[in-house]
C-alpha cells in the first residue's frame, strides 16, 4: 500500500511540474513543458499580446501567442451562427497581418472547432519566413465582448512537433463563464 501511495505521489509531482497554468482575460491555458515566458505587450486600443516560445537556439523558436482585444463596448447577445461569423471575420483580419510578413503564403479554408464549448474559427497556413519554410495555426473566438486570437508558428524543419503542443493547449483552454 505504501508503495502505491509513493508511486501516486511521484506521478502527481511529475505531472504538476510539466504543466504551467497561465490565466489570461477570461481563461486559463496549460502552457506545454519547454515553452518559456510569458512576454506581454500592450499594442494599444484595448489590445495586448502574451507570448511564449520554445527556443531552438540560434534558429529562433516555436511561438505560442494569445492576443486579447477588448473593443471597449459590450456586444449584444449573439447566436452560435453570429459568433461563428464574428470569429471568422476577426480571424481573417488577424491572419492578414501574418500574410503580409510571409512570402509564398497559403492558408487553409476556415474551419470551426469548440474551445471550452464555444465556437472558434481555425485556419492553418504555410509560408516563408526569412527564406525558411514555416507553418502555423491560428484561432479566433468572441467571448464576453472580447476577441481572442490564439496563434502558433514554427519552422517546418521541426516537423510540427511544437506547434502540435500549442494546438493541444489552445484547444484545451478553459474559459470562465
């Protein structure tokens, strides 16, 4: 019995040391092990960025970024279809900023997923960053009169290993009702 308790305690300590919960705005995200941060920045007009990176030495690193934009007004009650339309509209606006900084930019069709039971627009993209192939995934959702964008990107030479960690973290976000 003592051995079982010891093992369970060891397992609990191991699991808790690899999960870093980070609270932001209306939610909480578990930051994958190896991602460093946060680095926060206000970008004006009710918008802020929160970034974490998985360093690749001199080759930069994988990005896990949360953008919070509070337009400063309470939104009216919205149906699921209106929330989807809004999240897609804002996703494409945020994605436009990424496209401008990439060569050979290509994006997938927008799809919809659930984040903490709420509709979120999602798109994947590829392009060149300083001549190197890169890929990314971006999400957007409208929640509590705030627009949230979640973005991950990395060099394609890393095989999507770190972007998959970020995608799992985004899709597991817990929003506060």
